[in-house]
C-alpha cells in the first residue's frame, strides 16, 4: 500500500496493491498460479481448482479499511479474464462462522451475466440488512476486460474497458466505519470464504484506490471535468455544517436580542450607601453642609451649591455661611468689586466695595538731552520727549516701499508714489472698548 500522485487533474491518492500484498514471492497458495497478463508489467493471478484458501494478512485488511474510512471516494480496479459460465467472487470482506456473512463482496455471475455488489449499509443491525446492487453485464466470456468499480459517497459507477456503462445512486449508503466487525473481518480474493463462489480465471493489477478520480490509474484518458459524487457530498456536508452554525448563531443572536430588550425595559439602577449606613436612591439629591450631593447609579457626587458671582475678587464666606459674596461695584468707573483697569497710560484705577479710585503711576523715564523748556508730554505716554526728535532715525517698522516721516511724538509710514497702501486692522471688543474700536496692526505697500 502507499500514496502517489496520478496526474495533473487528480490529487494524491492512496492505494492497496492486492497482488503484491499476497507476498507470493514468499508463499504459495493452492489453486493460484502466477502468469503474464496483457495490461501491466506486473504478473496476473490465475485462479483454478475447486478448493483453495486465498486470504490476506490483517495488515493488508487494515490498510484497505484505512483507505475506505479516510476517502469520500474509492475504487476497485482490475483487469479480468473470467472462464465462461463461472460465477465467482473477485474480492470480499467476510465475517462470522465459516466467514459466511458479507461486509463487502464483488461477485461476477457467468450464469446470469451480471455483476453483483453486496455491501453492509449504514445503520445496519444484522446480516439481513445487507444490500445488493446488480448490473447486467457479461464478464465471463474468457476475454480480457478492464473493470472499474467506483463508490463516491452514495453513488456507484461501473467502468468496463474504460467506458462508464452504469452510474447509480445506492439505495442505502455504504457503511465505511468497519465496526463492530473490524477485528473479525477477513479479506479474500477470488472467493467469498473457503467454500463459496470460487472465481476461475485471471486477475491482473487488482488494487484499491482511495481519493477522487482514482479510476485514472486504470483509464487516464477518461473525463475529470465534473466533480465526483464524493466531492459533491463533501461540499454538501460542509454547507450543511455552515448552515447549522448559522442557525446556532441566529438562535444565540435572538436570545441576546431578547435579553437586551428586557434590560432596556428595566431601570437597572444602583442605590448609594452612605458612610453612616443610610441609603439614597439613584438620582436622589440632598444637602450635606454646604454641599449639594446626588446619587448617580451607586456613586455619590457633591459640589457647593453657590450662585455664580459677577465680580473680579469674590469675598470669602464669613463664619457660618457657605458661599463667597461680591462687594459693591463702581458704576462710574465701570468696574466690579476688586477689578483693576488702566484707562490710559500711566493711570491705574481700582474698585473696592463700591469705592473707585485712580492714580498716576511713577515710571522710570530715560534722561532727556534737551532743555526742560523743549520737553513735551503726550497724554498717551508716561514719559516726556524732546521737541523735534527724529523718530525715523531711531528705528522704524515701515515697509520697504514706504517712506518714514517723523511727527511730534512718533513716526508714520507713507507709501512711495505708484504704490498702493494696504492696511491691516483688528477690532477690539474688550470690556473697556465695548464699541469695538479698530486697532491698526500693519501697513504694506504693493505696486
């Protein structure tokens, strides 16, 4: 027995050489002679006589059982020359007293010109359940033929001289488990048991081949385009398995959906247990000193319950009270309690509990190199400057296409002739400029 690849159109197949497995180089059988056959380089077996006992070792029997068990499809292939009017068994697996009961038997009747296949079906309980498939054909004509019997799932095909002459669905599918008789089975060739259906003639190249398209071992030119019944059966089993899984998943999803619906209908809330042992219901609120607390699904959250204050510097709560307060505001200065503003340079204003005050800030001004009578002061600046100062010479930020012009207190930029002045402003909406005063950001000159 072994495994080999047959052709590009087939997968690897396992096989049992029924001629070589007899080990005829080490033993002999009465009524069996080795002769040359027409179809193979291997010898043919010539079966003669009225008494003989040709059976296989348990190793060969178990090898055949392993091939059949592991394959969705297996084939019995042989070249055959049967004596006219002979009715004999080609191969058999028998059991019981005197090996009378059949598990599998392939039999050719020369008296009725038919091929009979006896087999033990699935779920059989006794030998009375054994099935037989009969195919009218004449093998016992003393001529050489190529015979192939292919069992693929629940389908059986008969090939004669490399032509498929029968294709039939079995009435009951063949049992390939080989139990509970696996240890009692005996594998025979050329007879059913020591006494019955002795085949007379020649068998050459007899073998069991497991796997799809095993018949290509004998007839390599036959068509393999269509899937075999075994392949279809395997696909059908896979689809049925997937359908079963889909049904199970659908059932689980329906159960989960039902449970989710039940959860959506219930409140599913959790109470809060306080330090003293008291219990608060979910979403129940209560005061704890100055804090307002709430139970949120088992978690207590507390925060002070105080109004939002509209002042810059709230006054801390007095003893016995919970919340800070605001002092009086200063409407004339447009300031709230504690708020500070700088309405113009060097001037600071502040509101304290309704009392507003402003004062000029002292600033460190740089020394001036001009007579005090020449010193002038801008209301928007803290420090005086010298009259006639050249502000452009002190540095400026005018565009490269603009001229710098010194004014009394600062400088200004003017675009050169032929250039367009582009200015950038922003609007100040700060509280001290509620009207949105425009502030100049930059001046650019473009041709």
